């Protein structure tokens, strides 16, 4: 390189001065803030033992239709596919930030045939041996590298890596939401099927009651007002049935969309029998555990980490930037000696730039970054509190749903016994056919109420699983992103 006039010792003081400023690195230290999650659940009956298979909670309910629907949705749902695309975008931005720490190199070659003006500023025609028309053969490379003396690029990489992790975690939130929505739709459809069975049975009983009332009226044993009352009760029961059928169909149509298919794709489930779901007494684990499973909490923490690194990126703009440009190659007027030692060229240019005055823009950007970091810290704290509220509310709602279901089951058992008593009394002539029909109608009404309570409890169970972080697929988080290295 000395042959071409480059003397490294000339630039050593310049490099030493720049490197001596490295102690002013602007990378911001970060540690996730600690937020008090409380000692235990506010609901005294909460079971603090670890929940079973929370990651794939739908498999614990032993419903093959539900398992098929959820697994299909997790493969085909369009919201999940969009989330995957957002991950790829965030990964590309992370890789772009990583690439800024490496030198940039470009190579090129050209053959330039040109004719210079005889009347131009260079008197071509008066210089012996200099042709007016020339062909220049040129090939070479250029390399540039900006030294990350003050950690600005390192901070930018940390920020991009944290945002990539946040995007991956948010995709987990989409996965959990899709699984919950599929289960909610299926339980609504299955519950509506059970309601239809009970309602049709009630209608059949009321039709018999109406016919019997007409017969009695014709014999003078009942008034026309009693016939009209029976007719009105029958009409009201029939009027309630289309709404139940429409609710079931709506839920089935939503399943088709959730599965990434045409809405009518799952309409065959309209004829499926009600799901034989048995609702469990769910162990919910320790209260603080949900903070390690809730995507909204974890994503908010990663956004806080990214905002903290953004402060370092903005602060680095206060300090000088050192860039080194290196170029070289071969240039000749004759292709025969294009690639030879005498045709070689080389240059190296260390370059320092420093924004000495910019009207306060850099310091304003630093203040804005700090304000965004403060907002992110508050958003993280808010996400923690909201997740605790969601879990407590869902736990209370599910417990209330189970209690209501138990009461409805007791009422159903009592009405079944009442029907049995009425049948026994009628067989020995101690009760009338009308009394038995009345008991049977009460039975079908109890079946309808139990079906509604069971559907409500099942939907509350889904909400509780989601509030606890159920459905999390940790295998989807890349190991290098999970440890923050990008």
C-alpha cells in the first residue's frame, strides 16, 4: 500500500482519538421492571395447583370434534398466517439492523468509449499522444464500514431483536385467541343443538296438552279460555325455536371462517349431536404464573426493552461517526494490459462526521425516545394489571357458571323424579294425563335451562383458559430471539 502513497501512521492519531471516545458508549442498560402480582388469588376457592396441559387445553376436554376444529384452525386460520407474515417482516428488519454492523462492499466493471471535445477546457488536440477518442477499461471494488464506536448500531440491533420477539409473542396471542374463538363457537353451536332437543320435546308435550285441552273442552270439562291459554303457550314455544336454530347456524358459519374456509364448509355439523363435554374443576396454578404466559404482558415487556434501546440509538447521534472507505481495482486504455500491476489503483479514506449544530433536533429525538420509553413502561404495568383483572374475573365467572350449572342439574334431577312420580300415580289412577303432561313440560323446561347453563359455563371455561395463557406454543419462539440475542 505504501507503493500507492498510503501511510497508515498518518491516520493513527485520528483513529486513536475516535476510539478513545468509546467509553461514552450510549447503549442503555435494561432490566425488566418488577411488578407486584399479589400473593394469591382473590377467590378463596381457587386451586393453586398447576393446570394440566395448558398449552393444548382443548385436548383435555375429550371432545374429538373440538380437537379437529382447533387443530385445523391453527393450521389454516388467516389471522395466524398474517401473524406469521408480520414475524417475517420483523425478522427482516432485525437482519437489516445486524447488517449495518458489517462492511458494505460493491464491485463493478465498465468499458467506457468516449470522445472528448477539442474545444473544451482540456486542449485535447494540442497535447501530443492524447487521443480525442478513448476507450477506458475499468474494474474494481468499493468497501465502506462505519465503526460502531458509541453503540448506536448495537442499540438499534437490540431494539430490532426485541421487537421481533414482541411480534412472535403477539403471534402467540393470535394463536390463543383463534383456539378460544373456535371453542367458543363450537360450544355455542353444540349448546344450541341441546337447546333445540329440549325445546322440541317441550313443543311435543305442549301439542299433546293442547289436543287434550281441546278434547276436554268439547266434553265440557274445560273452558275455552284454558284452550286459548294452551294454544298461546304452544305458539310461544314454537316461536322460540327459530332463534335457537339461527344461533346454531351462525356459530357453525363462524367456524368455517375461523378455519380459513368458506363459511358454509362446516354446515354438516348442524346435524351433529350435542357435545358430551364434562366441565372440569380447573386448577389455575399460582397467580404470578400468568405473567409468564400472557402474550400481552410479555409483548409489552419486549416493547419496553425496544424503547429503552431506542434511547441509545438516538443518543449516539450526539457523537462523531467514523467511517472508513476502501476502494481499488484496475484501469487501463488498452484491454491487453487491463489487469496488470501498473494498471492497479487503490484508495483508503477514513472519514469523521459530527453533527455540531442541528437546531436541537438530536436532543429533541432523545427526549422523544425517553418519553416513548416511559409510555412503554406504563403500558407494561397496565398490561400486568389488566391480565390479573382478566384472570380474576374469568375465574369468578367460571366458578359462578359451575355453581349455576350444579343448581340447574339439581332442578333437572328433581323434575325427573317428579315425572316418575306422576307416571306412577297415573298408572294406579291417582293422577290425570294432564298432570303427567305438566310434569313432562317442567322436565323439558329444566333440560333447556340446564343446556343454557352448560353452554354459558363452557364459554366461561374457554375465557378462563385464555386468561391463564392457555394455548401458548413455546416451540414457535426461536431460541435466539427468546434470549434477546437476535
